[in-house]
C-alpha cells in the first residue's frame, strides 16, 4: 500500500522537476548557469492563476481537448510500473490499454489543434499523427516480444521478467531500452525530433499544436507532456533495474536512472541539432528496424536457435 | 558477448543503409573491421595459431585501419562527401534493409533444423549483410560507394564463414584480401587519374566512355 502511495506521489511530483533538470543540464552545457530546477513548477503555477483567451472560431472540442489529453495521460501513468516495479493499477493485457489510452489523448490533442482553424496548427497535428503512427508498431513489437519470452501479459509482469540476468536477456533489454529511448524523444517532443524552444511555426511539431491555448489549459498541456516523459522513462528504468531489490534501494535506483536519462536528454539537446523534418520518419523507423532484430532474437531463443 | 558484437554489426548495416555521408560509410566499415577482429579473438580456441595471426592481421590492420584510412584519404583529396542523388531515398533504403534483415532471420530460423553445425543468429546476420551489401551496390551511384558495398559483402562472407566452420580457409581469406586490394587499387587509380576527364565520380558518366 505504502509503495503505491509513494508511486502516486512520484507521478505527481516528478514530471515538472524532470523538465527543469533537462533545461538545467542544457544550460550548463551552454556555459550558462540556467534557470532553477523549480522553474517549470513556477511556470505551471503562474499559468494556473491566469485567465484564458478562447478564439471565437473554435468549438467546445477546443475547450475539452486539453483536459481529456491530461486525463488519458494520468490513466496511462497509473498502469505503468514505477519505483519498485509496482504499478498502481494492473490487469490482464494492460499494455494494450496503455498504448491506446495514450493514442486517445493524442487524438484529442490533434482534433483540438485542428478545431482552431489555424493552418499552422493543422500542419503540426498532421506531423504529430504521422510520427505517432510510426512509433506505435515498434512499441508493440518490443513489448509483445518481451511478453512472448516470459509468457506474461501485464505490464508489471513484463518488467519483473526484465529484471533478470543472462546475456540474452540483457541484449534484449538493451535494445528495448534503446528503442524506448527514441520513443521518449518523440513523445516528449525533444531534440532531434522536435525542438521545444523553437519559435518558427514551420519547424514545430508539438508546440505549434498548442499555439492557441493559454492560461490553465496551457498549464495542464505542459504538465501532461512532462508526465508522458516520466511514464516512458519509468518503462526504461524498470527495464534496467534488477527486480530482486528491497523497495528503498529500488526507489533510489529508479530515481538515479531518471536522473541519468534527464542528463542524457539534456546533453543530446545541447550538442545535437534538430533533424530536418524529412529525416525524422527515417530516424523513427530505426525503432521498427531494431524491434525486428529483437523479435528475431526472441523467436530464435524460443525455438532453441541461440547457441 | 558474441551475440552483442553481432547485433552491433547488424546495427552498423542499418546505419549504412540510411546515411548519405561517405565518411559515415567509412566509419561504419572501420567499426565492422574491429567487430570482426573481436569475433575472431573470441573464437581463438578453435582456430590454429598461424591462421589466427593472419585473421587478426586481416581484420584489424587491413579492414579496420588501413582501408578506411586510405578511403578517407581518397574522399578528402577529391572532395567527395556525400551520395548526391541515390536512386533510392534513404527512408526506403532503411525499410528495404529491415526487410532484408527479416528475411535473413527467417532463413536462420529455417536453418535451425535443417543444418546441424551452424550458429543460426550469426548466419542470419551474415546472410542479411551480404544481401544488404549487394543492395547498396545496386542503389548507390558513386563508384566509391560501390567499392564500399563490395567490402560490406566481403565482411558478410567473413561472418558467414565464422558462423559455419568457425574459420575461413586460409587460401580463401587470401583471395578475398587480394580482391579487395585490387578493387581499392583500381578505385585509387580511377579517382586520381581519370578524374581529370570527369569532374564527378559517378557511374552515369561511364556510359559515355569511348576509345
């Protein structure tokens, strides 16, 4: 019980700190002191206090879309195993629910953006749809392959299995973590897929979809996208943390993995340029290519071919 | 450890299939050379000593260091930095290479029951590397990329020999080395001498050659 409470608290507290940490790492690379780690929290509180401007061309969809997106991401967060490999909710085949509840949130974000009638936002929505559809098959191949290996069907079960040792398992988990890291960059809208700080509408993906949002809606959109990064980082963290650990130790290593991920993302953002828009699908296709390798390793293992 | 090296080898092939920078090709080739060297070392107990020395020399000195350095010298001297107009876009090239890998793994899956003295995972990656090397030769237009595609094909051959008999017969290895040497030599000759006539090192210009 206490583990679940801690996980729920982490799910609420960590997202904005994670973003703050990434920004801090990025500014350190640039030789600046940079904003405090708490800055996103302050931005969020500031936005929550503000009023909201809603365009007269938009309908009720524009008003409900951010809330639905936020709700769907919280639901996804409840299913994902966090510290100690424990998730708050767990049921059979919940990873399919996870993928589709995220997709539902994205669907509402997309139609919310199209509802404003702005051509820029429509363009961003179209890009978001294309990139998400490239990510999804790879995610399913990775998760399903790990499921085949251990004959389990819940997220918790998958992550427990992944804690084991053995060279093959390590290989699969390393490749899986690499694949999910690309997914983290896509879903979190980070460099090299998307640049969260860009100011040119033509090159934005996620930022351009929320140009019309302001006030509390903008605040929860910001919070939701940060939470999405925490969710995917949690999957990666549970892949690399061994399962047989006391909860305290496991919690500490979970936070350490998250810290390392934030440093890696910040570093990538500081030293790599954003990819040209036409090269992004190719980058995302690496996920599918790697997951084909994972799948074949698992098929060969199950049929006794790996010697 | 062996499986890890082989997977990295496969990943270099995926990288090669999607990049358009010639230096990227050369770096990936050099990495492949090092990986083959480590594979040879890891199999040291089954290989006789003179052969082991020769194979180490071939992979480390020739494939991983000498040839990449020479290729870099050629491209820097001639200012060839990227594949300007590949006949297949890099996205489709990546998709096709993934399909080649899937097919290679299918063959290795089939080989589990059909052949006894084989290491299926090795075999799948090596078949895929050979086919992907041929695909690179077909789809790229610069002569220098053709030679590099040929070198990848040879790396795949090498890997396949390791997967079946755990070593390549000495004379075959020598022959392959000679082939690569001739290819590189001709490439150098072509790039350095014929270059005066044709500013672009491009296979399309070869169709206009006459006495």
